[in-house]
C-alpha cells in the first residue's frame, strides 16, 4: 500500500490540539481545567451578534479587475454584513429598539434582497417570543375589560334549599 500525504498530514489545528488550546477553551464541550474539572457550562446567551437594520454591507476584500475577451470584470470581492455585539441584556434591548436584527437573513431581507433560509432554532425562538407577546396582550386586554366592567345588577342565584318544592302539592305555583 502506497503512503500518501493524507497519512502524513499535520496542520495548524493538529499543532493547536497538541498544545492543548482546544482543551483550555471553555467554549468546547470537552474542555478541562488544570484540576480536571469540566470548563464547559453550556451555551451562553451573551455575547450575541446583531446585524444592521438596513442590511448594510462592508467590503472586506476589494475586487480584482481582470481583463477578459468580453471586457474587464471585477472578481473576488468579499463583503460582510455590518454587525455589532451585545454583551448583556440591556445592550440587547437597546439594539433591538434601534432596529438591529438578531439573524443575518432578517437584515438581508430588510435591504430588499432575497434572504437565505433561517434555521429552525431561530424560527422557533421567534414564534415563542411572538406567542408570549400575544398572550401578554390578551391578558392585559382581559384585565382591562374586568376593570372597566360595571356591575350588571344580576341577582345572586338561589341555593338548592331555596329552589326546592315544598312537600305539598307539586302542581301549585310557587313564587
């Protein structure tokens, strides 16, 4: 069997693994501290990335102009969506109030371009927050109705002893 480069690969990631970089990073589920305790505490809510309200893009690598038989062409341009980080709940609330999006597809759609599909996790979280908002509005409306309702003057119901027929004539009218 011939030995190929595939069997002798050694990349920067192999070096990082050999140095223990991945094991020391608490974002990795298999990370361990010096005492052997697990460092990973699960997904954390912050920092959270937010994307431009208008879908703005920034050029990270300018295009290279090449000459073709059909004329000059710009190739290799790379762009990124303008984004920022929220490091706590207050910053998140401020960014949301300013119109920043929590998913890149929403920002792209706000710019009027065809947005890529969103993952089910994002969709489920959006629907759950929408349900919570609608339930809160419904509860507030019901509370307002109860507060605004005036007594109708309805008489209280009679107890079963008051409505029972006397042991006399069953065909007599009682008031």
